[in-house]
């Protein structure tokens, strides 16, 4: 039992897209000496950066054209394939925070390529496959190796997230999650062009036959 007079308090929530639009949530009585309580459980539900990084986010897959083997000096098209190509890299999760159901969705915002030869690239775009007729052309995420050998191509995809509490509005999560992919080995070969005067029909054992 609270002594004295009470003051009526009404709670409203502003729309993120239009702050002038207010949604009425609840009303309560404020007595002298008592702090106002937020509607609901009284605890603000948020998803933290640590919780975001603990989600089982599926990593991207390292793609490469023309394939496992490429040529020295030629543009090798390296790109990030989303775990679920049909959703363009967006992944959704269901969890519980402070006893309330929370939906989280993440999307890739940055791709960090390590070409394995000491060079790297940070790109907002993931790149992507090109038709076979365009193999060897420069793309936004391609790389031309200057030496032969085997190189392990690494990729880390940075995801940003947002969350919704029990079907409420989507709210951004502060921070990001960096998810490494399994590396892919590329074998870089050297190409040579030579002219031969031998007629292999006349001399099957000639040079170049």
C-alpha cells in the first residue's frame, strides 16, 4: 500500500522509421519515492556482441575460377560463396533472452581475402562466379599470382546482426562477428608458348610431338 498521491505515467515507444509516430505501450502509477518501472518485465532485452559471436553462423565458402589450378600472371577469380545462396548470405536464429523469445538475423557486410602469397583484400562485395568465356578477366576480388606453387587462400566474413523481441521491431546489434572459412589451396602453374618446325606425322618422335 503506497501512502500519498500517485501520478499517472503513460509509456510510449517511438517508431525507428518515423520518430514522430508513437505507439502506446502501458500506463502505471508513480508514487513519491518510487522510480518509474518500464512496462513488461522491467528488464531491457538486448542481444550483445558476445551473444552475436556465439551464434552458429555458417561461414562462407571460398570459390575460385578456373578451379584448383590456375596460371601465373593470369587473373584468378576468387570469391565468397554464401552458405545459403538462395538467401544471399542472410541467416536467421531463434534464441531466448531473459525468458523472452528473440529472433536474430545476420548478413555479411565485409569479406577479408588472404590470397596466400602475402597479399590480401578487404571488400564489401563478395565477388562471384563469371562465365567460362570470361575466365582470366579481372574482377572486383580476383588476384594475379606472380609466382608458381601452392597457395592457401583464406577468407573471413564479417557479419552484422539485428534482433526482434517476440515479433517486435528489428533493432541493430552493436558490434560484428568475424567468421573464418575453411582455406582453399590453389596450384599456380607456369605457361610456355613454343614454336616447332617438326612434322609429327613424318617424325612422331620429334620435339613437341
